[in-house]
């Protein structure tokens, strides 16, 4: 609806602001249409006339050639044993083969019969051609005159008659949008105003629905942040109407106020963050650090997981500045997202990595003066060692391995819990732990 309203409004503005120019263009188009309609060309007529001119100009030569060919087939009009024609000679050959006793010769006669039928058909077509061939010089003059009329059109409007007809169709369509009469402008204005009224009603309902949804969304995201070590943080989803200035071509009156009607409505929606108690509420990208921004995005994705159509989510530094229980909560929420998305996480925390379905290790080291990086997937036993190393570099001790195994078991139980674990056949989570050289 908005697109239709914008199109009608733009057309009305153009007709009003360019009325004189459009009137001049319309006169030129009408003049061209009058010329074309007076000649009334037919599709492909110029090509047909060219062929007719060639035939009429060479009519005598063509008649001589066709007549000679016909005589060669049928023979002389006067009985002449020395010039029987191709058909007569074929007849004689058939008669000679019919009476022989040799089967091989008799078998050739049907083929001669076929040839005779074909030559007879050609002879008939030559006769029809001769009957249709015109020798009237007056007819040639008529064709040349018609050809001259068409050439006047092709010099002005297109390269050939088909192009001239296409120009005429386009001109008629353009004329329909160039009517600058008072009646046409009034009709357009009425249509624009009706669409604007309907559009304003839709915009008002959309704004009200957004305001209600924004309040609920802010509360749900804030509740998620509490479990992500941002207990004092708060999210507000601000919905503000965009006022229109005097030059705005997309202004619509909603509830007595002129607003800018964009493709998404008359509102601006902004996510605002209060990082801690007493902090100023600012747009998220200004108020959050890198780690906080990742956690805010994680909270948003958890809340909107049922409606998010993005298939793959990537989180980096989502665990920055947290540990202990908060890290476990981050891992749990990432596992929840993996029910319906592919989740890729770069982490330094074993509490987060333990929730992954697949654990990748990013290695970086030097050998013989060359620095190399690589990524490899861990098997089950290797994963226990890696988590123990991430805990405190204790992969060689029983205590470290026991703690790592305990983390994996706890994460597996959480994922198996209905409503928390990964649904079969849906998303998949992966964690990548980083190493620098041989250290964690």
C-alpha cells in the first residue's frame, strides 16, 4: 500500500510541477501517433514490400526462367518426338522396364514412378507461379509508393516497421500518464489522499503494537542479562515516531501529526542499555563494551530464538570478564540456542566450552623461525585434557581431569533436560578454544 501511495503522490507532484513540459511532450507524441495511424503499417510490411519490389522489377526474367523450367518438365506445347520433356522421358523409361522379365529391372520402375509424381507436382507449382506473376508496371509503382510512405516513418521513429509500431504503443502508454488537465489532477489527488488515510490507520496500529512489544521485549532481555553477570544492567527498547519536515515527500498525517512514512512504518526503534545502576541510558553500541555487547546479543538471541531466521550465530568474547556461575549460565544459554541454530563460539572459559557438541582448538606456534596457526577438532579423550588445561593448566593431573570430566557431565545433563538441551536434527554448537604458543 505504501508503495502505491508513494507512486501516486510522486506522479501527482510531477504532473503539477512539469505541466507545461508534459503538455509539450504530449503534443509531440500525439503528432507522431497521428502520422503513424494515417499510414497504418502492418507488422513486417516493409520486409514484404522489399520482396515484392524485387519480384516485380525482375518479372520478365522470372517468367522466362519459370517457363523454360516448365517446358523442360512437360515438353513442347506442340507434339514433338524429339523434345518430349522430363515427364515424357520418365514415362518411356517406365514402359521399357515394365515389360522385361528381369526382376532387378522391374524393381526400378516404382522408383521412377515416385520421381514422376514429384516432377508432376513441381510442374503444377511452376504453372501456379506463372499465373501469379504480375507484369503490371502500375503495380510496381503502387508498391514503391507504399514503400516510400513506410520509409518516412522508419526515418523518424525506428529502424523498421515493427519498431515504429512499438514506438506507437509506448507513446500511447506515456500519454496516459501525461494528462495535466484539472480533472486528471483532481482524480490523482483524491486517490493519493484516500491511500494516505488508509496508510495512516495502518501506521497507527503498527506503532501501538510496537510500543507494547517493545516493553515486553526490554523486560525479557533484562531478565536474561541478570543470569549473564550483568545483574544491574537494563535494556529499553525505545520506539519513537519520526516527524516529517516541510520538504518531506513521504509525510503522512497520523493522529494529527505529520510523520515520515518509511518502508517500515513511521517509527524509529532503538535498543538502549543502562550498563549498571546509576549509569546513563545510551544506545547499546555506545554503552556496552565488547564482552557486554556479546552478552546483550546473546540475551536477545535467546529471547527471540523462536522468531530468528538466521541459521548461524557467531559469538566472540561473550564470556569476557565473567567466570564461575555466570560462565555456566552463558554456556547453558548457548546450548539452548543450539536447538534451532548453528552456534559458533570463541571462548577461553572451560565452563562455556563444556556445553559444545564439538570442541575445536586453535593453535599458534613457532618452529624454525616460522609462525603457524591451525585448527583441529578434539576427540573425547583429548577434550577432557583440553578442558583441564583451560581450567588451570592441570591436564596432567587426576584432579584437573576429574574437574574437566565433572564439567562435561554437568553440561551433558543440562542439555538433556527437556526445554534446555539441543533438539535432535536441529542446530549444532561448536566451541573453539584459543592457545598462544603452548600456553592457554
